C-alpha cells in the first residue's frame, strides 16, 4: 500500500525518506546499486526516498542492513517511520552484557604486555588494560585532568593539555587521526563524536590538520612518542563485534597497540615482567 507524499508527511514519517537518501549518499551508492544490494526494485526505492510509498518495518531493516547502518541509527530510522525501536542500548554493567564484557576483558588481558583499550564511537575509553594505564602515567599522571577530566582519546591527542608536545611525528599522524574521527562521525552517524570534534576544533592549527606532511607509503603509520629521553613507537589494530545486536556492543571497539620497533617491544616486555 502506498500513500501520497502529503499523507506521509501528515503521518509524521517525512523524516524517513531524508534518512534513507542521506545514508545511501554517505555510502556512495546509486538507487540502482542499493536496490540490487537490498533485493528491492529501483522504482520502489525511488518511491520510498520521495515519500510516495510507506516503508514497512521489514523494509527499513532490510535497507539499513544493506547500507550497513549502525544499530543506533537503525532505531532512528524506525522511529522516523512511526515504528518502535528494536535494538536495545544496554549499559555495560547489565547482566545481559556479561558475555560481551568477558570477551572484552579477555582481549585486553591477552594483549598484555602491550597497551589496549575498549572505546565507544566517540572514542571514550570504556575499559583499558594495565599497560595502557602505565603508558598514560608515563605521559603524565594528571593527563586526564589536563584534558578536561574525560578519558577520551581524541581529547588526549587534540586538547592543549594532551600529548601533542610528546608526539614526534605530529605533523604526519595528527591529520590522519582527525580525518579518521571526522569520517567515522559522518559514516557512523556519530553525533557524540561530532560534538567532541566541534569542542576541539578551536584549539587546532589548520595547517597541521588539513595539510600535514606527506607520510611515507608504509603499511601503517606508527605513533611516535618521546618524553624524558624515552621514545616509543606504536601502531594500532582495531577489532569490532561483527554480529552485535545491541547498540552499546555495536559501538564498542578494541584498539590494540603493537610495538613498531624492537626497542619499544623490549621496553613493554621488560616493564610487564617487572
């Protein structure tokens, strides 16, 4: 059954066509591309985007799956179309999150003696292993207070009280980190990250953020930190929960830091065995 665009607008569903179109454009897909991927007709997809057809609950989930829309945003799609959200956002201490949290603790512990953290989509640290806390202490025991009291990786890097003075390759790595966060905010619908970026933008040097030095064409660009004569070099590997059916779990990521040279590896192994 289809309704006229004006009837849909009166029913309060005028927001769904805009969400569908904007996410299709974020994924850089044509209507034909999305129709083929989702197994629907291009004509019906066109009607949905123009508001000439009413989406069913199943169609919303089908299209959002094809576009790899985060679960939080899928709830927003459903609400915009007049349906109840289906994905819960349980707190990390909810009993039903025990399996997820056990897996996170295991991953962090297994990565020792090297640093690792679990972060949400705004890069807030939700859990960290002992080597990461040791790394933070090396940078400065009051570093989190200096960046505003929040254990947030973006604030750690880009707040004036953060680690910029100790990052040897700042001109190379800062633009990559900033663009990564900005890209995630756009592609994941990260309103929280957008706010963090907005708060930190006032402190940034446009030349540092937007031009930067050309990095060598290497597989990964390490983060190089030097303080009090001690120099470490680390690169990051990111892991996510690929089959999460909870908003909180869907947004959790494990950032595991690996040594980029033998001296850094030796330092963490010796510290961890001490």
